[in-house]
């Protein structure tokens, strides 16, 4: 099951008929969502991990609480460490109705790191994850709208959502196993019901046509000389018209000459070389890499792309957080890697030594993992 199938039911239908258009609810096996972040997981993060701000914040009745009310300072190796959660203070505030917000979970909670890595590749947009732990009957935030699309995943308890649209407000009850999609700008608020509530929000930070156009024409604009406007144009605006007209004509000619295919390739390359490194288990790969032999089972690391761009006599391999350049003759072997979830060096259409060298390199680069 793909990440988008898990969240929306049918990825193809969602992309074509729901994306950025309306509220969408989907029910799945509660275990699928609870496994992403359970109530016990939230307890562990809050009480046993020395979590610090800004990875955590607290809110109550529509207001974000001052950090000083739930954090403390400490020292490590003689150096000051601020923003540590004071567990007793945080639990007391929670008991008094405050919501605990875990921020940026995609950076440090493995189940969500994996899910969002897959989701980014499916959607082509950067993704982030927060979670909201709300005591019974409480509400952390007033009605507000987010500047990005949101998937809401309920993993413990229930929460009643007030969702505003063109036809007014509607109430939506989320329980474990239910996910909800809210397009950008949808006003909403939520209140926990009779028991504690835990939900995850996945934010989709959209890449837009405007942004792509801006990035595409930026090199053309950089070629325009930054000359001063002529003195006196305030009294005689006609002084500007001929110069502006000629510059606009040259700019239009330059824009028409742009290569759309090259611009698209540059956009793909920009995205697939700028994702954060996701190398869970990488220590073992470093220790075991040289022991790889022709029969060693290797797997594609989940959430890692393998996009091939031809460069004359070389191929550039986009790996997510970086790129790798290899000789063009390696392309058939890379195509084999791209098309399989599992393989051994012996499966590749290369001589035995070259296969081992390539596989060890791809393990080092994070595209493959052992086992």
C-alpha cells in the first residue's frame, strides 16, 4: 500500500478529483494509523526523551503557552542547555487542559520519517508532521486556517472538528482509523471528547506553478542590466516608455527561447537533491558494507528515489539528498536497481567486480540497504 493510499483510500482518485478541492474522509484499519504514533509513543516522547523546544510546544484555549511555564535549563559537559521539557510542569499543564504539540516529527520519529519520505515522492511536494495530544474535553487552538494542505490522522481517542466551507460549518468526528484531508485555507478547530485525543497532522507544503515560473525565468532576469532610471521621469513619464518597451521585448524573446524540458529537469533535480538525509540503520551499513558479496541480499531503502539523468557519457543519479555521477555504461545496472525492491550484486548486468563496486557504493550513498 502506498502512503497516499493509506491516507486517502485511492491515490489515483484522490489526485484527480479531491486534491485541493474539498474535505475528504477515509477509513482504514486503526492499527495502520496507531502504528505511526500511539498514545504510549506520545507518553515516551514527552516523559522519557529529554525533548526540547522547538520540537515541542503547549497551547490552551486558543493561546500558545510561554515556554518558561513548561521548560527548564540544564548543562551537558559544562555547556548550557535550554528549552528542555520539565516533565512535572508539562504534565501539570496537561492535567489542567493544555494540549501538547510535538513539532517536526518527520525529523526524529522513524514511522513518520518513512511515511513522509514515501509521500513526498508520490506527491512531489515537501511534507512535514506534527502531533497534538489533547486532554479530555479540551481545545488547544481556536478556529484558524493553515497555509498548506493537511492530512489529519486520529490515533487515540476522538476529536470533534468544526470545519468551515462555502456552505457553512460542518462537524466531523474523528476516531482511530479515520483520516481527513483539508485543503489549504480551510478554517477549522477541534475539541477532544470524553477521553484523551491524539492526532497527527501531515502538512503538504505545495510547490506551485508561480514558484516554478519564478525559478525558470530567474536566470533571464539576472541578465537584465541594473541601470538607473533616467532623471526627470517623475515630471515626464514618457522618458521611461521607450526604454521599458525595448527591455520588455528583449525579455519576452529570452523567455520564449527558454527550454521547458530543461527547466522541468532542473526542477526535478532541485527537489530530489534537497531532501533531508534519511539513513536509519546507516551505522550497520558502514560496518557491514565491505562484507557484501555476489549473493548478499540488498533492498531499496524506502522513500529514496533513483532518478536517472543522462549527461553525455555519464549518468547523474538523483538520490533525494544528493546526486551521484557514474559512467553511462552503468545505466542498465541502475535500471535494474530502479525496478526491483530486492536484488543481489549477481543480478546486475555487470562483471562480478563492477557489480560489487556499484552495490557497495549505492549502500554507502543510502540508496540500498543490506538485508
